[in-house]
């Protein structure tokens, strides 16, 4: 009888954690949170042994531009992470990436795509 109780207890525990796991992942398809997605972009390797964040900081300082900062947007199945820079009163540059649930990253603007591209000339 005691062995039956242990087996029932183990099954109940497994069932409980199974429901917890299922409930936690069934309503959302995003494995990362918005802060992790943003951090993943900022720390991504870029040219000249810099991160994306460092490369943008360097570019902003060298062109005397106004940094508007990082923005993050949550969608159903991904996050968009963007860095905005003000060139003048009427023009804003945007570097935008999309971070998917599996952690993969895709540039969403030409500027983001070209930021870390090595010059071949």
C-alpha cells in the first residue's frame, strides 16, 4: 500500500508540474522577455571588436548627434528593439532589429543591417 501511495504522489507531482509548465508556455510563444531581447541586441558582436551598443555610441559621438535612446516593442511572436538618433529637428535615424522567440535576430532597417558590416574597400 505504501508503494502505491509513493507512485500516486510521484504521478500527482509530475502532473502538477506538467500543468504549470504547459500553462506558462501555452499563452505566449516568446521564450525571452523584452529586457533579454534588448540586451541581446546591445551586446551583439559588431565591427572593430565592438558591441552594437558601443558601435552606435561611437558613431553618435563622432557625428555629434543627439541620442534619443533605446526603445523596445512587444508583438505577438517577437520583440522589435530600436535605437533612435536625432540628426536635426526634422530627421531621426532608426536602427531596428527583430528578436524572435528562439533568440534569432533579424535587422529590420538598412541602417541596422549595415551597422556591423565590414567595409571591403
